C-alpha cells in the first residue's frame, strides 16, 4: 500500500517538518511505500522516499501554494494512492495533521478587517475551508484542545472528524545523568560564568509569531545591572534582520546572539537558565515541553496550546491574556532574579516528565493513519 504526504516545504529545523518526517518514517517502517509532494526539499532524502518537487511557480507564495494544491490533486487522479495525508491545508486530503492554528481566527482577531479583502486571505481561507467545511471527508488530527472549538465555530466542522493527539516529545530530549557535565561544558564553550543568565528563544520560521519582538522589549526594560548579566540566544531558521535592527534601537545588541537553525538544541536547553516563548499565536509549542523534560523553567503566554502543561507541571510562569508587555517584563525580570524559584521549577519539570503522557504522539498518529488505511481496504 502507498501513502502520499503533502507539505509545502521541507527543511530540517521546522517543527511541522520534523513531525512529518517522524510519522512518514514510522509508516514506512510498518511496510508502506511513501510518496511526498512538496515545493522544496532541503536536507537528506530518506532511503525509499519518492519525493516529487511540484513544478509550479508564482510571484507570491500564496499563489504558489494554491497552484501546488491543484497540481497535486490532478496528479493523484492520474496516480492514486491508498491515503493522502496533508501537513498543510489543501483540498483532497484524507487526513490533515493540524499543526497550524485556525487561519480564519487569526485573520479576524490579529489582523485589520482590510486584510480580508486581499488575495492572500482569500487563498489561505479557501485552502482551510476545503479541509474543515462540513462537506469535506477529511479526518483531522489535532494537537491541542485549544484549536478544535475555533474550527467548529468558524466552519461548523463535525466533532467526530477530530482526533486529539498527545504531545510527541522525543525521549532522548530528557535530561540524562550527565546533564550537569553537559551544562558546564556548554557554558564554558559560550564563555558564560555562573553569574551570567542565559535566556533562550527558539522559533524556526516564526520569530514574529512567537514573540521575539516582545522578548527584546522585555530585555531592554531591565535594570542596568540585570541587563549586563543577561544573554539572549535566538535559535531558529528565520530572517533575523528586523530583530537585529530592533535590538540596536533598544540598545541591547550586545546581549543578543542570533545562532540560526541548530541540530544541538538539547545542549542549549541544558545550558540555559530560562526559556521564553511569548507567542502571539501558537497551536502547540513543542519547545515548551522539550524545555520541561530538560528541566529548564519556561515563561510563556497562555495562547500557546501547550501552556497548560507549564501550569500543570509548575515548571514556570504563564502570562495571561489579554497580553500586556509590562506584565511580561515584570515576570521575566523576577524569574531571572530568583535562582531559588528557578531551581524549584526545574525540579518540578523533571518530576513531571517522568509520568506525563507527552511522548506518544507519533505512535498514535501512525495508528490512526493505518487504521484508516485498513478501513478503506476493508470497504
């Protein structure tokens, strides 16, 4: 049997892309052939994957995505497969992995009404409607309890089409017995003394959405003594230039380092003192739980789908909505200035990571996909 996976772009550091790859590899391991439709693939192609680079072009990305969806749909008519799984919204999917938040909700709450007059809105709204309209047969794997009510509100999607998956944190992200030695080595490499405070921001392809501008404003609000002790490492594959300019304007350039996409994120989680993630919108936030299992305290906004885990684990602080920059500034300064509280949050996080069901997403996603295959084969 053959499965087709669809995603606009693949690159090694994106959360959605890593989720796709783990699920596709797990399906392959269970004996299924894998075909992948994408516009661009960066990195090594796994053995046995049939990766098709869809040959469509357009001046604007949203028009390219629309053409991609049409091309893929036509190709699947010519060369059908047993099941079509999408990691971006588009017509013709049997299963949609809902890594992205509700576009219609964002368009109506985070944008001007004039935004909905443009072509970009019309394109993405149409792609989302194709998945969630009541007339669609697409089953939806959701990743947090936050988003399903929004899709039901805007589209009237039937509740029995949703399947809520648990998080899928890799067990190798958990702090090991040699975590203290790794932390010491890391801090020596980056010339961080015991008195230095390392603040970590991680956000591939989403510096703006994940609130890096808010982090820089908070850093600039610190008293001079705290500013001098604090370093901010920014990790992720996104355009740093607007944020370099903002850091310069705010006078904190010397405190901020942009490190690009990294393969060694676990070292940073062990070496840092705090993860900050003040997102404007976030369906889940895997990095929050990766920090938890590493024992790193977290400061996050409550709009993140996984923010509730930080509360449940008592592993940091959650900034309530409606967002206020002053509240973030105060919370961040207090957390950095209180080593005893950080030690307590770290212990709580490690204890939580030993018993919580935050590791089984991929196994359950694969079971869901293959059960659909078996059901289709039986009919």
